[in-house]
């Protein structure tokens, strides 16, 4: 509040310089494009070291209390730091379930004991966190979670299966949504929220091989897994409310997250930059009218997305459907990303048939992998089809 | 530097007030019944409505105060034109504004002082640019000879039936020039009206042959080419504004129908086959609107730079596509009703066909964008 | 059956020569592109004369009995005659509800009296027929027809409204589907089928102005309209069965229709032929790479449609989804037509904004009008959306 | 004359029998479990299956009887390859058949007599054409010098790991020529395998430098250019056959899932958001199949004419688009499952990426079609 523009400007310059100086060199193996793609120990250790370094330099958890490893300053500093991370294209902050979900929840509502026990490990990347919301048969219908947690003395006994657990095989803790009461009238009222240990008997995190051939998620099986009763957050039956609160933190530092960027944005510039090396019919590809026209279409689309973010902040220009831009944003961005990446492959000629691991694959197979990974965003968090329903019903008021 | 380039979007309180006033005015003055009443009138608009618009200051809103305008620039005109597009309200506002911009940007001070105050206070004017259907054809067949005599004709002159002043693109002394022709100089029968697919619009062929011009009514020199370039972009921008408004209104019409019409026992808006394309209309319109107000943010009275050119072309390309899609789907989604003249969907699909061509279609603009962005 | 290839070849040559010699000159006003577009007396009289001429020459009703004005020969001759009409682009046979729907029904199942009374007038174009199946609130759900026919002595009293009655204002007779019994268990069982006179008191056929600004259909209001009881075909309650039978005749001469082509097929050649006159950026339009690519895409699509008709006849090549090609044919053809016509307008530059009635409109506004009219086919007879459901459910077996 | 041109489509009883046999064979030998077993093997196919295919006569099905084939032409190979595509069954059949066609069409009688009977009886062969990723690049960097020594390397050589004979496009004496290289002539380490996105396929870079050719192993003269032109078209055709089969199988996979998977209490295939695009997959596949068998109807052993060229290019363009769409939607429509390697959708989306590029993408073919159809 009392921060001046000048201070912020100076801070930005300082972060920027640090990022520039400390951005790690290419490690010689493919890095994950998002926190959902950490598939090897090699990647994990590299990212752990990088997050630790950023935290040690004071650029993570800036708005969290100093006593738990945070910086104790205004969130706006973190926002700036995050922007600079993205701008300098530094590696991602992989431990995002801790930094952006579990951490802020503990800061906001945790006990003193929980804060002491968990927060610093999240920031330093010592403790990796995962998320246990989705289940195999429920798609994105979280309220329908079936995994059971039964109180037995000072423990809960957990039985059931979670899926799409990011880094489930590496994580030390999970934020777990489980059913403590199967007989409530509203299905939501039977859910409870736990900060569960992962490295205990009865929990098996089986890596899921993705479309890309890589890993990043697990299917997580609980078989009579016993966790201390004090792992519960809040009271029994408050799980749904807490889970919904958790999802709010995703909105970034201003909403309480510890910061860090969790995915590499792939923009049209990345594509255009590389096209100079491509040819078609023996001529530079960028001289082909059809390719040019397709690129211009994509540029217009990406520019409109970017300008949409600006316009969303201008009240008088959003009076028709006030939440149209923010609510359709995930749909528009993820579908654009998918098409753009698919198009990128189409430009590579015979080399488009090569894949990650081939020395001659353009950009190491970056676009092939990026295209395949784009489905995690058009499917996860509500498929594009479901998102379209939501926009149609909530924004346009069309009947269900 | 990103290929996205300039991505500023600002909207002042003044613009917000103008938008508010314009939307309310257009809604009041131009309900669809009023639009339909004008479909087969000669002028295509209600002169009383036009007079009120003039008295609200909109004719001169983009002109400098020195010439009787409000000095708010084109960026203040955009919300007005968008609102008109939304209400399908046709008036000579855009034609007059573009003719005024041509004089402002191309003419000398004497010409501006002599003509612009009239235009700012409601005298109607228009541009006469095309000699064939090709917006990309830069040849000029209309000639002003050494004696100041005009020969040749122009096609697709908007609002020719009402314009008091014609700004005519001509060749003079081997270079592009602009002839300022007053309505009373036209020969009898010089105007022959077009039948347009968008029945809210009016345009005509005009034969300018034989008209004698005073020196003061000819704009020559280097300013002509830059003024022409700018005005073609501003024309694209204002057409985009109108199209964006029309696309939004078309969407509203579809949504309204989908929320009330039942088929096979269900509200038809519950069918994803209709719901999902309707969401596409929304996102296409949203994109058009974002690009539109970005362009409105960066165009100025100065010669338009590369950023402004990119912005105007993108706005036109996107708005065109958004309205073409919306109009086409509006007819289809209204079912049998959509196939009637009585259904408002026809107003939008017809507007869409006209809009796509006015000041160049999206292919035209994307081709130029490719050169601006990729070379 | 006993017809030889040689005879057929000779016949084809003979029809072809006749069509070439007798094809009417351009009348100086726009002719309808289909039988659903007859909107003026001028068009009507022109088409009436043309149909009469074709019949008099022996090229309509060729397979109908000689005693009722037909030719009494094998249907294959009519098929050939129809092909030649299309090939020579002669004007359409506008009285198609008579020629292709009511007529064959009467030939097949009518009484002697009905045959004598109706058939010749259909062929000679003296009697125009219309169709009364659709109703304002039922879309294409014919079985739900609500118009009432109540027996009163030797008359039926009709009350209700039909819509999309082709040439309802010109027709002398209507094939009318009406409800004689509102209390049947299955809604289909309450329907009866009438050959109703149109020029009687109590029937008002109000022309519907179409999207194009032209006419062609009416909304037809029945207010205590009294028709002779013997206008009924079959028995009360057989209306649905008879209506379904009627729809079968649409398949052409081999199915019993009197022949004649009822719409002008608009093909990609028509478009390409005209493009020589267009320019873009001062250069011939046909040199523009993007236009070329779009045209090639359309040509591929149209060729695939055409080849689909061929493949549908090759059993071993349709084993996966045997009825896929015929059942999706309406959907594919009408959607293609709509897109192709819309594209045609986009090529016209500023002239694309002109319309029918403007001297300078390219081809007199042909493409603008054709685009608008194309919706009659993507909407009528089951919208493309409904057609897609049908293909998905009946061909692919997807759940309703 | 219509721009649609030749629209014949015939399918003989013999072809029908071959299609029947091939579909059954491929279904039996290549269930998806067998496909997955081959994904990371060195050769990428089961040699036992290949031997059976050879014994069914498919290796020589398109070759003249004089050279040990069945004399049925490429049109008999199309149903076999389509069936393989449907079952994602990879073998060196296409590579071998294309290499054989190159020798048949380009080589002299001595060469044909010496080499083709072996190929017809199961000796594997392949083409080595590309030196960079650009299918439209006609420059040749591989040279056979006056002494018959080869220099240069080729990329993207299909089935290089198993081929016994390589037909290599080279330049000799300033003109295109074909070098016939036997596997044993390759230097140690000459082959370096590619990692392909379609894991059912195998290809490699090959360095041919230093190999000495006997005169009899060089094909020169005017036949080379026409043979090359023909084989590029036949390659496109056979790739289209494979892609059409894969698109049909992908559709089946999607339909099966949509008929059994429930979400929000309903079978997901009842949602129009999934049902309608699935119908689009069907119609795109249907179009591809019609174009494919039209092309199969009109290609012959003679030099391919304009109609055949048009047909092959259209078949490839359409099949490519159909499979790209089907593969993409297959992943999406399988939801979370679709994002796993375990789900078969990945096999099709990967096949689609490979198919789109093999023998030129749809842009490549449409560009050439434009010249054939519009000029």
C-alpha cells in the first residue's frame, strides 16, 4: 500500500538482472514445459535445485510470513518477480501444488504447528506436494469423490484410488479430498480435506505414461493406508469448502500463492522465429502465401487473446457479458494452443515425422511434444466441451 | 520484440460516456421496426434521427476544434459507430466522417477551414474511390485534365443519394489527387443507384464527367497518397466497428431465440449442436471487439504508423469473419423461421455480405498483414 | 427389360437433340433455381409453358399409363430424359409435387376416377399441386400434425394451418396430411391423407417472403374449409402410411415419378467459369494462391461427393457402414452447397455487396441468391443438425 | 468438360476378394496388442507375418507375371495397404512395392528380370529419395561420378533397417539417375536410425558415400524422370490407402468409446458436442475412401496421366486431413484416458503426424492440383 512506483521499478530491475545472471544453462535434456510433465529424476533434481536457488535469492514466497521462510512483503513484489521469471523464460517452479495450493491454504487457515511443519519445505523445494482430487470414474466431478477415509482411533484409514496425481511418485505430501461420510444428503457434505503423507505403507503411486511417452502423473492407490488423524484440515465434512477455497489461490500471488511460474508459455513468436530455417518447394517457407496467411490468422487470434486480457479490465467495454472474457479464457487459450502447435508440426515437412530423441528433430521435437501435451489443457480442468457448455450456460444464459 | 507488437488498450471516461449515450440513443431511435421501415426508402435513413445525431456532436466528434469539431479523434467515433452497427442504424455518419478525414489529412488549411465546419455541423459528404470491384486495384481512371475538367465515373459510392459533397479520387498531372465536387455540380442522371444486398445501406454509381473544378477544389501533392492510405485504414476500422456491433446484436438475437424456442420438447438452446457454435459466435465477437478497441486506442490524427495499420487491418479481418459466421448461423439456427424475410436473421446475414467487402475483405487485409508482420 | 443398349443410346441422342433445339432463350428475368422458388406469375407462366412443351414432346410421364397422358414405356427412358434435362441446363419442371409426389401415388393406389381426374393435368402443367405436410409448430415432426379434418356428412371440415406450402397460392390441389382422430394411442394413427382442392372458401394461402426477398412458399390457413369426403386417399387413419409412401417417390423415375428435374444443380464449374472476369489487387483472381487453394479444396469435396455416389453402389467398399453414404448424402451435399456459394460471394470484391436487381451484380446476383436459397436445403427436410444426429445414431450407432 | 473430370470408380470381384482376405488377415495378425509389441522392436514388424504376406502373393501382387508377380497392378495393392492401415500393421510391403515400381518403370529389361522376381518373392527393398525435409525440393546432392562411385547421403529412408536393396535417387552426368545398392555394399555405421513420431514405422539416414556401382546397377536416361514422377504419385496413393484405413479404425475406436463411456450419468456419445464431430470423422473418411478407390481404378502400369495424377493427389490430400482430424479428436474425446500412452488414440494421432508428411502434405498436393485444375 505504501509501496511507491519507484520502489517497484527498482525491484523489477533487480529481479530482472538476477534472472538474467542466474538463468540456468540448457541442461542437455528436455525440461518439462509445465509442472504436469516432470517425468524423470533428472528433471526433478534440476528443478528442485532451481527452485531452491530462487527461494534462497528471495524471489519465492515473498508475501508469506518471514517466520516460515517467506519474505513478509507486499504481494505485488511477488507478482513482479513472477512476471520477470516468465519474461526471462527461466525454468518453471515445479512444486506448484505446494507453492500455489497447499501453501497458501496453510498460511491462511493452518495451525501454528502446520505452518512450522510444512511451509519452509514447500518454498525450499525440499518437500514436494501433490494433489489428490480427481478419481478414475469421476472425471472432473470432484464433488463425487468416492475414496473413503474412516476414523479409527487417532488415525484415518484410507481406501480408494486417485488419478492424475502430479508427481505422485515424488511427492512427500498430498492434499487429499476424501469421503468421511457416505450417507450425507448432499454428496458435498460427506467430504473432508487432508494433508496426507505419501511415503507410507498402503499408498502406491503408479506412474502414468502419457501420450508423449513421458511421465508426470500417477494413479495413486490407497489400501488401508493409515494417516494421523491430525492430518485433517478443518472439520469432517468441510472438505468441499476447503477444496474450493484452494482452487482460488491459483489466481497468483495476489491471491496468496507463493509465486513462481508453473508452465512455459508457448507463443507464436517461438514458431515464427524458427521458420527461417524451413523450406518448401526449395524456397523459404516464409514466402509461401498459404503459410503466411495461416500464420497471420494465428497472430490475429493470439493478439486478440492478449488484448482480451486488457479489455476484461475495462468495465465499460464488457457490459454485455461481463464475465465472458475471463470465463472463456481457458477455453480460448487452450484450444488456440492446440491448433497452433499442430500447425507448427505441419510446417516441418518430412522432419515433422521425427520425434523427441531424434538428433534431427526440429527443436528437439519441441512442437510434437508441445502438441501432445496441449491436450492436458484441453482435457484437464474441464474438457473444452464442458468449458463450452459452461460459457454457453453461464455467460449467454442458454438452457442446460 | 514480439510479433504481437503493440497491445495497448485504453478507454477514457469520455469514451465510456460516449459509448453509453450512443448505445442508448441507437437503441431508442433504431428498434428493429424502425430499421425495417427504412429498408426500401430512398435515403435509407431517417433525417430527423440524423439531425439529432448532429446535434449530439457526432458529425464533428473526430474533427479538431479549430474546424468546429470536438477534437476527440477517431477513437471517439468508434463507440458511436459500433453502437450504430448494433442497432443496424444507417446514417451518413461514416461516409461523412471519412470524407472529412480525407480533407483534414490531405487538404490544405484553406480547404479544411472552408469545408470541415460544415461537415462538423451536419452537411453530409462521402468518398468516391472505386472504379471497379477490386479494392486492391490502385489504378485510377478518373482524370482531372489541365483545364480542371473531370472525366470518368466511380462505383459503390456510399450514401451518394444524400451527400452534398463528394471527395473523388482522381488522377491529375500523372499523380493521384482528390477532387471536391459539390452535389449541385453533378449532371442530371449522373447518379444511378445500386441495389445492395444490405438493404439498410445505400450506394450508387456516379458519372463525374464534364464537371469543371476550381483550383481550390482540387487536392494535389504528396499529402494525397498518405491521406488516402490513412482513410482506407480508417474506413476499414469504422467498418469493423459497425460489423462488431452487428455481430453482437446478431448474437443477442440468436441467444434470445435459443432461450425461447422449443423443439422435440426441449428449448433448442440446450442442444450442444446449437449451443457450442453460439459460444463460437461469442468468442469471435469478443476477439473482434478487443482488436477494435485496441485499434481505436492507437489511431490518431497524425499519419497512421505501422502499429495503427496492423491494428486497423486486424480489426477489419476479425470483425468480418465474426459477422459472416454469426449471420450464417443465425439463419440456420432459426430453422424455417430463419428462411423468412420476416426473421431478423436476414438483416444480419445481408449486413455480413456487405461488410465483408467494404474497404477490403479479410483476405485483402491478411495479405497486407503478412507483409507487415512477417517480412 | 427387353430394351437394348442400342435403343437407349438412340433415345438419349434424340432427347439430347430435342433439348438442345428447344431449350428456351433467357427470358430476361431470373428463373427459379428450384421448385421452391416460384415467386411470380411471370415465372409461373414461363415454367408452365415449358413443362407443357416437354410433355407434349413426350419427355414427361413416360412411364405412366398412356390412357392418362403418360407414355407407357419403361422408366429407364424417363431416367435418361431427366439426365439430359439436367445436362442441357433447361429450366426446371416446377410442378414437381404433382409429378413426383401426388402423381405416382395416384398412379399406384388411386381409383380410376382419381386417375382420370388428376393425372393429365399434372403432366400438362394445367393443374399445379402443392404439399401440406409441415405445420408452424412442428418443424419437421410430421407425425405430430395438428390440423383437424372432421367428417360432416359427405364433407370433411378442415381447420388449422400448414406452412412451407410450395406454390400454395398458385396450386389447384394439395396433398394434405390432417388429423381425423385426436384420440389415438399412437399419434400416427390419427392421421389421414387428402387430395384437397385449394381454390375454395376457407383456404387462404398467404405467401411467405423469403430471406432472398422473393416468394415461393405460403403459410396456408384452413378455416372451416369444406372438402368433399371422397378427397380422402385410402381409409381414415392411413394418412401416415400414405405420406411415408409418397416420400419414396422422390427417388425418381424408377420409383414412379413422372420425371423432370426440380432444381438446378449448382456445381463448382459454374463458379470457376466466371472467375476469369474477376481480379484482386489488379491481377487475375485465379492467380491468387489462396483463392486457388480454396477452390481446390472445394473441387476435392465436390469430387468426393460425386465419387461417393459411385462407391455407394459397390458393395464390398461399403461394408463398414453400409448406409453411410446414402444416409449422409443430404447433409454432405447441402452443407457443401452452402459453403461453396458463400465462398463464391466472397470472391466478388465490392460487387459482392450488390444484389439481384442491380445491373452490375455479377451473374445478376446469382450467387447471393443461391447462397440464401441454400438454407432451404440445410433447414428443410430436417436441419443439418438433425441430419447429423440421424447419421450419428443410425449409422454409427451412437446413443440418442 | 467439368473440372471434376474423370469420376470412374470400379472394383472387380478379384479386388473384392483381396480386400476380404487382407482385412481378415490383418485383423487376425495385428490386433492392437501385437501392434504395441512391435513399437520398440528394432525392425518394427514381425517377420513371420511378413513371410505369410509374401506367401499370399502380396509382395508381387502389383508386378507383372513376367517378373514373378500376379499382374494385378497397383489397384490390387490398395485394398491390402488400406487393410494394413486399418490394423496399424507395419511391414516393408509399401517400401518394397514402391522400390519395385521404380525399377519396373525406370529400369531396363535386364534389371527388371534380375531384380523384380526376388522382390516379388519377399526380398525387401526401399527407396532413398530425400536429402532434406522438403518433399518439393527437386535438387539432388547424391552423386554417382564417372567412375561409378556414389557420394552423399539420404534421409527418411523407410524400412532401412530391413531393406536388402536400396533404390537411390542420384545425379549422374548432370541428370537424375537411380542407383541400385545392395545392403551388403553399405559401410559399417552407414545407417543411423530416426526416432519417428509414429512408433509403428521405421526410417533412417543412410550414408552411401564410397559405394562403387557396376554399370548394370545404375538406371539412367529419360525413363528416370517419368518413373520418379509416377512413383511419387504411387507413394502418395499408397500412403493415402494406409491413412484411410487408419482413419476408419480410429473412427471405430472413438465410436466404441462413445458408446460405452458414461459421464454425468449419460453415455458420452449422446452429447452432440462429441456426436457431431464424430460424424464429421465419418464423412471425411468416407470422402477419403471414395477418392482412394477412384485413384485405384485409374492408375495403371503405364506412365500415369493427368487424371491419375489428380486422383492420387486428391486421395492423399483428403486422407491426410481425415486422419489428422480423427487422431486429434480421438485423443480429446477419450478425455483423461486419451492423454495416456495406454489409450489407443495415441497410435492414431501419431500415425496422423507421420502420414501428413509422407510423400508430401496436403498443401503440397493442393498446390499441384491447382495447376492441374485451374491453369
